[in-house]
C-alpha cells in the first residue's frame, strides 16, 4: 500500500478509524509533530473531532540520528530500546538533553496561547504518519495515560508489525492500514514524504 502524501494517508486512515470507532465528536485527536499532524488533521475531520498535538521526540542513534534508540515524552520521561540502553551514560544524556530542548521549543511554539494540554477523562486518538520502531508511539501512550486520558487509541497509516504489536500491548486499540513484513522506513510508503515544518503544524492547528 502506497500513499500519495500525508493528506492522502490521513483521509484513508480517517475513514478506517471512523469505521472502527464510529463518529466521535467527543474524542480528541492528537497528532505527533511534526509529520503526524497533517495525518491527524484528516482523521479529526473524518471523526468530527477536535485536533491538538502531543509533543514527543525520537532519540536518534549517535552516528545515525534517523535510527531511533528511544524517545522522550513531554514530562521528560525517557523510553529506551535495547540498543539505547547499551550506550554509555554520558552519550545518552547528551542526546536526551538535546532532544528535550527541541521538545520544549516545540511545545512553546505549537501551544502558544492554547494553554496546557488537558487530557483528564478524555478519549484520545494518537496519530502519527507511521510507526517504525514504536518508540515515539509508546512514549506518547505513556504520556497520555499520565495526563489522565480515559482511553488511548493509536492510529497510523503504516507500521512495522513488531512495533504495531508492541504498541498494541499498551494502548487500548491500535488501528493501522498496513503492516508490511518488509519494513525499512516510514518514508518508503509515501510518494511524497517531504518534511512538515512548524508553519504547517501551526496552520493546521489554527494557531
């Protein structure tokens, strides 16, 4: 399954989420910035739900930043894969500090005058443009639960099967359109996978 771009992926995913969950105006759709927000905007439109963001950050390997060794949540909580735990503490702390600074910058930028994210008692749908290792989705579920979400659904157009299963073990439900056995990177399933910038995120949020 190939997607033209994130909007196409979001429309197709939104139709599937609506089929599974039904119209859900009381739900809150949370995009994982930046690439998950255009997808989430279409899912929210299909559900008739509100759109917001939950900022998490991938922790990239020292020599290959695109390869996730873990992720960090908005409260500073860190989730590590085995190869992340194998790093020396000084190197890991440097990566964590750098990504925490970027996470905090994005929170300030995206939330602006919106105020803090309130999830107490809410049924939320966490949306990303794909799930490769599962690190960011896992830490997002952890953060949503810590903020009192009553139900946490994770949705993505494409996911690696093992990552999907890992997320399914902690979320209330996982909805993906494709989980191909041959999975190298999220971008290979998109014809157009150009980077989403801050301006696009803020436009979609109506900021």
